C-alpha cells in the first residue's frame, strides 16, 4: 500500500512533495483512521498491541512511526528532498 492509496481512501487531498505519495506504508493502514486534519494530519492504525501513526506536516516533514506497548518508538521521518530522511529509534532498542 502507498500513501496515495491511503489518502484517497480517506478522501484527503493534500499538496505534498511528489515522492511522499509513493511511500510504501504498512497494509495495517487499510483500516487507518483520521485522527487529526488541520495544519498537521495524523492517521493511526492498530496492529495487535502496536499503534502505527503517520503524521504529515508539510512544513516539518512526514513521519511514519510504530509505537510499542512499552513506550518505545521506531520509524522514519521524511523531508522535502527525496533523499533526506532520518530514523526515529533503533531496531536494537526493541531487543531488551
């Protein structure tokens, strides 16, 4: 599933950097719910005990994060430039 598919299913029309639309997202978001729709758009989906969240802020980037029950987070934040992104959390943090 791509971000564009999710936005279409929620009838959201946003002006975003073109490469964000083709971002692969989890199929969990087929059941995604729009939580916030303003200057910042937040979409959430649950997968068992994990919560997945997409936060879109055209001025600050787009992040796709998985929140674990123990409070740990892992994900990616995408910026305007196609090759500009940063990781949030580390996989090794989940192996306690």
